[in-house]
């Protein structure tokens, strides 16, 4: 048997660390074209409220430089683009080229072109200069990263002093009854939705499992503090189904 240190979770499975990135890529290559539709269906549209709250908590102002990491199809990028204005910049970054392509096409079709750039990048090894972003967001992406601690440290490096990181991610419901209902929905309904809408039940089974394997609210708070962030806090949204963590670099 391989050493536990050489393996990592991929949903409920244990795989070699060097294999996880490729396996996650396969998932998002499969779901990219139906990603927005599935987000609306499986969250009943509530993901739009979670993202709007993230923008409101970001402190974004005209002229700022923002990194939307694991930005997928660009929902946050679109909102940030409007707020930073022509003197600011938003970098939409994702490790998955298929997701990045969908996001680029979507934003260009909306006429969002002037202050947005695109960069395929691994969150663990960001190809940006140190101290170069006022705000970094990662929404529903951290749980898919192989080495989450390394990614948090990489984000810290490229964040400007005084800047803030916002991590929007599925988390742990705070009420037992809600947790039971959420589990039933995730494992009995969600994969069937994935099969009907995206012709891919397996990927949505993985996504449900990946949520359960992600660190809970307090554990993630501790990881951010370990990476150097200060004044770390979190807000539970929709009873803790999702949490928004915030941390600052001083």
C-alpha cells in the first residue's frame, strides 16, 4: 500500500497526489458547457445571492486590481469589472482551459472586454508578481485544489499589503436537520440532475463528495491564519451550506 502522505482525497476515494489535478480537470472538462445551467438548477438560483454578498464584502473600488481565481464562467469577474471601472483590472484565472474558454466567451458576449484579462493558472503556484492584487476571490474552487494550504500561501504572496482574500465555498450546515436534508439532496437528487442536464451523473457525485471532504468553517479559518492572513472571519450563508471566509494581508 502506498504511504498515506502520497495520497489525497478525490471525493471519497484516495488517489495519488499527482493524479488529482488531472482527475479534477476531467470533471470540469465534462461539465464546462452546462456549468451555468447546473449552478442555477442545483442551487435554485441562490448561488447568485452568495456571489453578490461576496462582492459586497470585498470592498472593491474603482482602479483596483482583482484576481478572480478558479473563476470559472466569470460571474464574479463580470461584477468586479463593472466596479473597478476603466482604470482597474480583473484577472479571470482558472486551472481548467475549458472553463476559462466558456468564461471568456460569456463575458465577451456581454460586452465585457476592456478591463478583463485571462490567465490559466494553478492556485498552488500563481504566475503573478508578489504584492500585485488588491482583492483575491476564489469561489467554489478551493475544495478542488490538491494542496489547499500551499494555494492559500500562494494567494497571500500575490496579495498587496492591505488587500483581502475572500473564499466562498460549500461548508458544513450548522443545524442537524438541515444537514440531513442537504445530504439527501446531494447524493440522491444532484447526480440525477447532472445526468439529465449535463449527461454526467459521475461528475456531480464527485462534486457532492468533495464538499463533504472540504475543511469545515473553523478548520479553514485556521488554515488561513497559518498562511499569514489576519483578522480572519467567516459568515455562514444559507445555514452553513456555504461559508464566506475573509482574511487580510497587513
